[in-house]
C-alpha cells in the first residue's frame, strides 16, 4: 500500500495516497466497466477464451502477475525465518484453511443450495481452493505482516497440490454418501493444480525475491525501500483493477441474465467470507499474535484461490456449467467483501488491539 510520508519532525500517521483513499470507488468502477463490457461487447468473452494456454487465461494471468509482484517485492525475505518459527501462527492457519474452511463451505452450500446441485458443487470447489493470490493485496491494504503472508501463502500452495484432489473426493463423494446426500465426483489432476500454483505464485515470488536481492546488493536497502518500492507499489492495484475488469467481463452476460441465481450463490459466500475472517482475527487475538499477524491470519483464512476453482470447474464440468458460474461468482463477491473487511480490520486495530497500523511498519509485531 502506498502512503504519503509525514513531514520530518511532524506528529501523526502517514496519509494514504489518492489511489488508496479511493480504492472502493476504483474497484466499483472496475466491476461496472467489466459488467458493461461483458454485456454489450459479447465478442470480448470469445477473444479472451481464445487467449488461453493450458487452461490459463493469458490476460488474467498477466493481471495477476502484475498485481502480485509489487507486494512480493516488498517482502523482507531475511525475516521469513522469524515467521516459520511461530508455531501458533502456522498451526492455526493450517487448521483454519484445511479443516474449518472446506467444512464450513460444504455446510453452507448444502444449507443454502439444497435444490441446486450444480451451484452447490461449484461452491464446495471454491471452498477447497485456498488462498494464493489476491490475499496478499488485502493483507497489504490492511497493514498485515507481509512476511507472514508470504510464508502462509507458500504453505497453502504446497498443501493445495497435495490435498486438493483428496479433499474434493472426500467432500463431493465420501461425506455426502455418509450423510445420505447426492454425490458428485471431481476429476482434477495434481499436475493441473501444480501448474496453477507455479504460475500464480511461483513466478511473482521468484521475481520479487530476485528484485530485492539484486536491488539491495547493487544499491542498498535504503534505496530499494525508499525509491524502488514506492515506484512499483501502485502497480499492484493497477493489476488488481485490470483483473477485476476482465473477470466481470467474462461473466457479465451470465451475471446480468441470471441475477436470482447469482444472488442465491452470493448469500452463502457472504456468510463464508465474514465468518472465516472473523474466526481468523479472533484466533489471532486469543493467541496474542498482535494485530499484524492476526489480520494476516484472518485474510489468509477468508481468501480463496478463485483461479484454481474456476479452472477446475470449467475443466471438469464445462465452461457453461452451473459449477463454473458458481466459481466465477466467488471472486465477484470476494472482492467487494474483503475490501470492506480491510476497513473493518483497520478499525479493529484501534478498537481491539490498541494500535494504529498505519503508524507501524508492515510486519512489525504489535502485541495486544
């Protein structure tokens, strides 16, 4: 997140840049622009569909890479060891992401969509795809711990490759069979998941690490953080807005033609994001992780890897399936909800953690 620094010797917190202050407005305009493009320029969806390699949309992939690189370039990788040694943070993150998150989405999907099996299955797939991408943006905007976010995202990525197919089999076949419910299989290869993780996390992570290593070695840390980082920082939000426009454009027609279906899919998603975020923040508070790591725990618990969920839904059930529509509605709801939770986090920092995160460097541990 970019800030305008306070004048030397002045008292007070840094001021948000114009881009950050108006972030909800920019995101709202990006969503409207995407919906308009999808509705009134239907040929755009066909063009975007042709720009795919191995099931990955090149324009969306580019937007995600531009979005993630600046944040990962800001990470101080020499501090990552301090994060990996925090067993409270790591264990609680794994429990929230791989035990509670999928179970909660399974329950919500069956409670809210018992009569719509395609949408229900799509939501369960969304719940299985844990965060690896946009969560770094929400965490940065909420002044969370960058190093902790990088570590948790990396760990989730490893678990995703190993556990996604197994959990899909369990929640779509085994558990419904035990409960006497309808069952639907999920055919997705480990290779497909690994490629997704490599593209959307591996490339920007490697680029961010290389930027810091080369920049600090050639020009020093002061130059890197005071000159280079502020220049690339805004590009994270540019990439986010570009990605949002494309996502809404791809499904603009389906969203506007099926508003009631979208509303039914949106309701359990709203509950899911709010509950997972609140549990993450409350867990961090109870474990005395401090504001920065508590908010990182909250956003990594609430965020989902919508790229993987959409790719799996399309590859398994088809691009025009209800499962694919449910997968696409996921980020359409996640974006505005988690932007709102960024502001709730900043309020909670003062109310529950007695700290001003904007006056504290990213990643600095602030105990409650």
